[in-house]
């Protein structure tokens, strides 16, 4: 088995492991993260109705200055503010296939500072 194949299987297993660890699948909405090379996208999804409750990305930031970690934290803050306006407090943080460090950790800290609990 090639190295590329093993790495792809590792990321797929990680994504399934993270999503299956959600204890109360229907009670809390899920914060889903997608990270591209230049931008970061986050949305709050209600899995029972299969609808997006709120979303935000680095494309929507007007003052996207600084490095990618700073931008990710600002995106988390803005989504946290949007969620508290819509009376969403408790969520499940679904980091998907990404490890919890760097931009993903900064995003989570921004969400916590914005008022979300997970």
C-alpha cells in the first residue's frame, strides 16, 4: 500500500471518528469546518432538519489582515456573534479530518470567545 493511500485512509478514519464521537447527535447543532489553502469556512448545521443555521467564512471578512491564524480567530468570533443572535449556545465542534492545532484551534478559541459552548 502506498504512502498516499495510507494518508488518505488515515484522514477518512479521523473524520469518521470525530463525527461518531458526538454524544447527543440530535440535541446539539454541529459546527462544521472546511479549511482550504487560503480561506476557512464554518457553518452551524442542524442534523435533525438537515439545514444550515448560520455560516461565515474568511471571504466575508472586511478587515482580513494578519496571518491565517488571526483570520481564523476573527471568523470564529463573527460566527459566535451570529449564533448568539440566533439563540444558539451549545454546539458540537466537528473539526472533520483536520487536526486540532493551528487554524482549527484558533477558530475554536474564537467561537468560544464569541459565546458558544462545546
